[in-house]
C-alpha cells in the first residue's frame, strides 16, 4: 500500500465527517472543525490546536503513538512559514515529543517531515511533521510502512493516554 493510498484514506474519513463542507486536504478539514470542546476529542483524534498549529493522531500510523504536527494554514513550503509560525510549530513538536516519551517510555523518537512528493509526502501542499516512538530493534518504519506492521493499540486508546499527559 502506497503512502498516497494511506493519505487518501485520511481524506475520505474527514471529508465524510465534516458536515456540509468538502475539503481536498484532510488537515484543512480538521482545521475547519469548530474550535471548541468537541475539537480536541477521541472522535476527531485531535490532541491540540493552537492559534497556528494542529496536532493529531495519524489515522494510518506506522506504530502506536504516531502523531502529526502541522500549521493550521494550508502551506506546503517550510521556507514560506513566518518566523512566528515556525517557532510555534517547533514548540508544538516539543509538546508532542514530551507526551510520546511520557506515555510510551520509548528509547527514541522519529521526528521529521517529507518535503515534496518526491520525498514521500502524501499531502505535499500542507506541511506536516511526523512524530513517533521508536525502540531499539523495532523495524524501520520507512521500509515496512503499514503493510506488515501491526499496530497493537487502538487509536482511541492512544489518544486517551496522550491527551491525559498533554501539557
Ligand atoms: Zn491543508
């Protein structure tokens, strides 16, 4: 299964859940949800929304605790972010890393972005950073992708644990 297909799954899920509004980009679909108590919830898998960033569980994770951190704005070019948004994006990634460390007690974390389709970005026009826990001896997530990995934890259970430790 290609990353494009994984992301297509993301899109259809969110297009169908954002009533009355069609979004080609799943991150924009989430960003368009009302910014109230319903947004950060188990049903949306949103962990955090700030004035300029969004952090969500990856619906098609490489493993438990796989988060995506993105600017609210639909922008694909890292170099075109304002300094303010770039700083907020890094702060959001630090909060994601802290929560992943606390919840999963992992030995390492993959944190990074695929910039452009050639680099493997499934949604090249909306910048997003991946953050996921790693352990010595686990399989390389970039080579196995989702075909053979078993995610031992339901997304909702992961959301509950991460949300409880978020600060
Ligand atoms: Zn977007």
